């Protein structure tokens, strides 16, 4: 279940709430009890790491880093494996 962040436009109270996707957004502030809550847009709380994600894969051969890039010796990622075969 996602965690949503809310902020009351009346009193400024901010809090997080664990809710299902199907749950209706909260409306009433738990502090001032006014119907002034607004759902905030926040950054995702996770990062996709490893191979298979666009950030770590490359669209074409010309954009691959050199074998002396930021990878550690003995790295087995696709880019390092391809460079070690050359």
C-alpha cells in the first residue's frame, strides 16, 4: 500500500497516511478538524537498481562507458562484460 502525504491548508499540519489505492482521499484535518486537507505530490521512496532498468542500460553501443568507468574490478554487469570481451 502506498504512503500518501497530506497538508492542511487551514492550520498547516502535515502528515503521512498509509492507504489503499481504492481508498478515498482524506478531507478532514485530524488537528483542526476542518475539511482543508490537500494530497501532496512527493518523490518516490524507492530507487530501481541493477540491470534491466533504463537508467543502467544503454540505447546503443556508442553510449556505453569505457571499461575504466565507475564500476569496480570484477563487475559482472552487461556493460563491463561486453567491454572485457573486446
